[in-house]
């Protein structure tokens, strides 16, 4: 889920990890994510101090727009040679469901109770890598 991926990233870079910057989310994990998951990640970017979060549009986005408007639009995408302040690469297979525990600005983690439940009730398929560019 987009929220779990974002909370994992937040736990890695902290609440000041992207102050006054834009976060760009890329990689197979993001590409496989629903539009709702992508939007969640972008909206949650403010919790790292970022001004915005972006995901480059793909066919899922274009199909969504086709069912909602006939207005012509020009997709905005990242420059192929863009320079980033920081690039983080994460192994999606290591991202587990996250539990946010107060105080809310603390790094996210899995509670021991959740780990026990997960091992008995859930099967999480490994996911490919995800990248965050700031």
C-alpha cells in the first residue's frame, strides 16, 4: 500500500528529510501501485518537510483521465537528465506493513504484536525495488 511505503520512507529519512524540496517517487513498486496509493504518497510528502510529492504519469493515469474529461492536456514529466539533491533506493521486498505509534513524528516500525499476527495470518509477496528522489 502507498501509505506503508511512505511511512517506511519517513522512518528512514525522518520528518525533516526533504525540507522545502519536492519528492519524486519512482520504480516498479510505484508503477504497480494504484492511483490512490500514489496520491497518498504524494500527499503525505509534507510530513518530511517537502513542498510536494510527484509521480510521473503513465498509462494508468492517462486511462483515468480519458474516462473523466475530453479536455486536451500535456503531461508533465521529469527531465531525463534531472539532477537530484538525494536519491534513496529501497528494496520493496523488505517493506512490511507499517504501524505508526505516537509520537507521530517518531520513525515508523512494526510492533512485536503485529509481527506475531503477520507470521500467522498474512502472506506478503516480495515486491521489486522502489526509489525516492529528492
